[in-house]
C-alpha cells in the first residue's frame, strides 16, 4: 500500500495547515502585545488614587466591550442559552456589567502590590463566613478552596493571604511568558504561593495539604478532552475533576468562596460551609458526582449575580460523544446525586 500522500491530499492539507499557522501567529502576536500593555499599565496604575483607578477600570471595561467582538459574541451566546428566561435587553445589560466588572477587576489586580503594602486590602475587601474556613482548617487535613472566575477572584486570594491564611493557588500559563511572570509576581507580592497548573505536581499539592495549608481551585473553565462532562446551566460542560479527586483521596474539606462586588466597589469574600462529599465507594462515580455537585454550587452562585461571572470564556466549547465529538467522554448528568 502506498502511504505517501497524493498531490490531491497535499493540496487539501496545505491551506488548512497554513490557516492554522497564521491563526497561531496572530494569537501569539496579540498575546505579546497584550503582555506589553499589561506590564505598562501595571507600572502606571500604582500611582492612581482609588477613585481614579475605578474610573480607569470602568473605561477599560467599555473599551473591551467595543474592541473584542469575538469574545462579545461568545459571551452573548453563553448568556442566551444559560439565562433563557431573561430577555435580550436584560442579557445585554448583564454583559455590559460583566465587562465593567472585568475592567475594574483587572485594574484592582494590577494595584495589588501598593494595596497590599499599605494594608489597604482590608478596607477594600472584607471576609464573611470566616468561621467556615477556620472550622475546616481545624481538622488538620488542609483545605481545598472551591472558587470560580467570579467577582474579583484575585482580591479574594489576596485578602485571605493578608489575613494570615497559608494560601496556594493553581495558576494557568498565559500565552505570553512575560505576562505569566508578571501575573504570578503580583499574586506572590500579595502573599499567595503559586502552583503552575500547566503541569500540576500532585505531590506538591499533597504536601501543602499535609502541612495544613489551603489550595485554591478555579473550577469553572472548559477542561477540553481531559475533563468529565457534567451539567452546567442545563448543558453538558467538560470540567476538571481535580478538586474532587484530591478531596476524595485526602479527605481534605472543600470550602467554597466567592468574591462579591458591592455598589460602592468594595468587595466581600463570601466563605460558605464545607461541602459534604458524596462517597459510595466507587471512586469513578464519586469523582463524577462530586464534580457535578461542585459545578451546581458554582451555577447557583452565578445565578444570584450573573454579571459577576466571566461569560467571555468559551465554557461549553468541548462537546460530548452524543453531540458528535468522537474524542470526548460521555456526559454525567448527576441526576442520581
């Protein structure tokens, strides 16, 4: 059998390959330009007053709304099926408020070094439900912190670290290496310890828990073909099972936390009671059931304040087997939990 591609095959592959290459180069260029802009803004915003920073954040949100049509379309599509009960006008308002929160949160994040040094973090954000975290830590097994890209999640981490809690956060690698270093340095300046999420070292997480520390998981992003499918706003979503795996294997308590933005642009880090794990003895089913339960909890919080969630992320991009993605896993409905 002749395994060499024919000219016809090559002609079909060439344009697709070139298109992917151009797309990759474009994304890389945009990432580098974004990294340069982020570093420049971070150097400048430290000199702003809180009022000036708030106005800059609002302006940045409006600019992003206009200048990111692709992300805006993804966000509105997500809102359209996730919040079908709301009219188009209401969904548009939610989306504009979402961009406003993103812009303000970005500027607040860039100001973390100056805010943390002056101890102004305690004026900017308060803790509610701290007793739940203390009760979980008292079990001496460490704590798995369940959270999402909701409100200003970076401020939540900074507040916990500034309050004396030993916090480790899983951090995704940015497309631009310089931006990754900057973002992680901002977190570390605020007292958080960063665990790179690209190649998660399970042993490192286990050591943190054994020392009685906290490990934070952002559990609301598309997990691609390595995730498991659970229900999220009535539609199957590929989800990372990591926090459920660690909870079941280590018995470390899972405590949810969400950042709430108030009308005066001060914040609350809302800590909820420890989540009771589903344990039947079947590890595979228990991982799926608990991942579904954690996802339902995140959905419930988003429904309370939908404008605070990061709708721009293509959360439902990976599709399960029955929808035609041959490389995906079957969906888990969670109906028996």
